[in-house]
């Protein structure tokens, strides 16, 4: 029987001792700043009333889909302003935005730092068009060597994460404490949760009041560089760095 061509062979999946999973928005990239810039653009182009209307649609779409969909909200916004040709330029503003300028200081260094112990993987929520564009245009896709996973609800896809990047232990870095709690409840002691206190979710009083503390709490993502290997491999209690 003929052997399959090399290109037909199944990819080799390596079992790692440790895999680092990074969220994107407000973890590696200042998405609050992106939204603020978009609000300025909308107000200047269409006026405050229409700017507010776009964000109303945006939140409605988020509730329906479970993730932020800027282009999906734009499609609905366009239906209400079908005869305004300026709307057609909004998509270009979004997809051509200089996302690389919004990477947090020291974020790429933090990614490089942890890779001395295991591969770093992006694990993000989002749509199938704008979120990959953001990750690519920001330079994060290249920084992670193409190790990018994007789901509707990432905390519901941990079995898929294990399939692509099997590991004895994981480290999840995310600005959303409730997401960290959910992942901790599923993976238990196989995961160390890291909470960089950046962005509006990290300051949300309801989330903070209803969530358990993460295993490791950071003031900023670049403080990840101060964490020794033992902080990620330990089953012990919480820690604050620096």
C-alpha cells in the first residue's frame, strides 16, 4: 500500500509542561483607547447623537452574539443611514486602524519572557473578521508565531485548546476576572490564573465583588516579567507582583 504524502500526514502535537494563554483586548492591547478613538471619529463625522446610536447598536449586537462585533454593528448602523455615503468609509477606519500603537508598553516583552518555559498562545473572543484583523495588524499574530485561537466564548472551548496545545498545566492571563474564575472552575489546579488590572472590566465593581481573586494579580501586563517560574507552577495561594 502506498504511503501518504508528507503533506497529508497529521501534524505532530507536542505535549508541553506549560502553555501560556493570553487574552488580547485590555490584556495585551489597550482596547479602551481604541473605542475612545472610534467615539471621537464618530462624533466628528456624524455628530454626538449618531455616535451614541452606534454604541447602542453595538451593545445590542454584543448581547445577542456574546462578543463584540464592530463590523456587525456597522452593518446595522448603515441600514439606518443608508443614504449617507460617509458610512462607507467607517469600515476603512476600523480595519486600517493602527492597532500596533495600542499595544501596552512591555506587553511583547512579557510574551517573550514566559516563552522560556513554554509556548505562548492567544486565546481570544471575537468575530471572524475584525478580531483576526486586529491581531494581525497589531503585530500580535507574528509575535505569537501564528498560535492564535479565537472563539465566541473561549471559556467554553477549553477542550479545543487542549486538543491544539496539550499541556500538563496552563497559565491564563486575562483582564476579565469572571472569565478567569470560570476557567479555574473547569481546569482546577491545572491552571494558574493571572489578572492584570487594566481596562474597564478590571475595574468593574460588580465583577470584582462577585468573583474570586486570581492566583496572581498584576498592576500591569509588563509586571509578568517579575514572576518566577515557581509562581506559574505552584498550586499555592494567590500572589501579587511586583
